[in-house]
C-alpha cells in the first residue's frame, strides 16, 4: 500500500513523500529530495513498531544536513583522494569538500537534488522509482548520467534498493544509500550491544584522512574481525574514533547477490540482514555524529547509529588494482541491495 503527499517545497518545487506499507505493518517513508529514506518502522519481537533510522522531522533538516541521513549518495560515494582522478590520460578535478578530498559526490551530490518520482504497486510489493539526470561536468565528473533508483518494500519484509545508470561519455560511478540504523529505535542511544557479522575477511587499509593506502589487510586478530557475530562495542575503544572502514565481501562470482552482513539487537529482537551485488561494504559507527537534533526531539550523538553502505572500494578511480567503477557509454551500471527484516 502506498500513500503519497507533500513533504515540503524547495524553490517553489514540491518535495514528495511516499509511505510504503507491507502485510506485516513495516512502513518505509521515502522523499524525492535526495531519494532519501526518512523513516523505517519495523515490529519488535512483541509486534511493537519503532522507527529504526535516524533523520529529521521536516525538509529543513534535510536541506541543512551534513551527515547524509538516509540519502542516495553519488556520483561516487566515499572519498576520492585529492579530489581528482585520471581517465584515459585526462585528469578530472572534482569538488574538494572533505579537506583536500572529495566525499560522497561533492557539494551538490545526489543527496542534494530533487529526483523525479513514480510510485508503483504490485501483488506482493510496492515501491517508488526515482530518476535523476546528472549533467556532464557536475561536481567535475564527465558525462551526462541518467540514474534510476528503485525502492521496493515486499511482503517478505525486504526493503530493496535497485540502482541503474547509463552515461553518454566514459565516467565513474559508485552509488550507495547512507541510512543510519539503530535497531532499538532511532533515539535509543549507543549501538554497542548490537551484534554484527560481516561476510568479509579483509579491509582496505586507510590513512589518517580515511583514504585507502592501497593495502588490503586481513581482519583476523584485529578489532575489525566480524567474521562471527560480535557486539559492535566489544573492540570499538581499541580504535581512534570507531568503525569507518571498507570491508571486502566474500563472493563466488562478481555481481552475484550474496550475503553481506547481519545485525541483531537482543532487547527488541530485531534482526537486519543485508545482501548485495556490490563487492564491498563500508561499516561506519556514526563517529562524527555530534549531538545534532533529529526526529521527535532526539539528539544524535557519537556511536548512536551505524551505517552499512554497500558499494565499490573507496577511491577506486585512483586504484586500478581495485574492482573498476568506470562506466562506458552503451553499458549499464547495476547495483542491488536487499535489507531483510525479522525478529528473534
Ligand atoms: C564515511 C564517513 C563520513 C560519513 C559522513 C561515511 O560514509 O565513511 O567517514 O564521515 O560518511 O556522514
């Protein structure tokens, strides 16, 4: 079932919201600004609903947001070192919006634009198709890029995000969703007791500015080891800020939709599993949340949420040894991520 309405206006243009509901009373609310997931209510083990993603009550919050709450991130998610890269012998300079680096698509990334939206309803699911054209040269990237992001809520308690894109010039692309989760509820404090398993045995090592050194290091015997379910808080204090790292997913073939991560919160009994076609996942424990105001009077502090951003490795345009993020005209960029919800 879908309900739609107006979330706010920007430059006299309406920002729409879409409220998707399924048979088990899961509710996902998505807006056309940033193609962002602004609320996600799922039942706990007693059937009580709670909103498990952080965000803002109104459009104002999203217009002023610096945390990337719930949004679609692109053209290239994560950091690009020194805000530049080479493609076919030509250097492309991007907006530097994170020190000297480029982060999450620059100043006007896909989180800061209005998407065209079309809702759909089928027998066992409903959803919204968002479309946006990013123009040649936007934030420094080459090529006009036509992007489609489809959110689908199924009666199997899955929230799927499906990304597609085509370009008219050789370019680079790496899209993701930046939802901050707290399975106890968006305003429930720290995530230390959440247990997480990540289907990965190695990470891309980063420098102090969080860009990859190029080295792939095993997680075994390090605080990064989540090969088996482990509380997020067990080793977090062994790290400077918390987790903010790219895990390389175990796959039997590239692009296959396979298990990426599982998170369990025992008080509520909520479980979230993530499957993805992408080769990697960024695990980020909200290290830069600074007490800013969120929905319903909540204040979001450091480690009050986690993000699991399915994507290609950070700074791939500058690392030819990483799986390629290059998109050629005539080819189609595809990425599917599935969030599956249950209780235990
Ligand atoms: C990155 C963090 C960054 C955050 C911004 C995450 O995807 O890994 O380093 O600060 O996004 O909200």
